[in-house]
C-alpha cells in the first residue's frame, strides 16, 4: 500500500468518525434546546438569545470538524471539543 493510499484511507476513517460525531452533537443539541424550552428554566427575555448562542456554537464546531480539520492536531482538538460539548 502506497503512502497516498494510506493517507486517503486514513482520511475516510476520520470523515466517518466526524460524521458520527456531528450526528451525535446535533441530536444532543436539539434535545438540550428542547429540554431548556420545555422546562422553562430561563426567563423569556433571555431564552431565545441563549438558545441561539448554543445552536450557533454547535454549528461552528460541526463546520470546523467536518471542513477545517486537515492536520492531525486540529482533528484531535476539534474532536475533543465536540466530545466535551456533547458530554455536557
């Protein structure tokens, strides 16, 4: 197996991993927003800005993970960030 084939195989593996992480983060973000909205934890005047900020932050992480992670270090950092956000 040549170096180029090995690099493509490695990239496909990370792409699958990134897609799975993206799906998990999207589902957990929607569930979190639903719970905050349903339980009425926040007052109405700050509810929408907070939920939009959470949604925007999750979207930025998804875009970074799927489209901007080219080097090994950035892939690791973005993957850790997505896991930390998903866990909280």
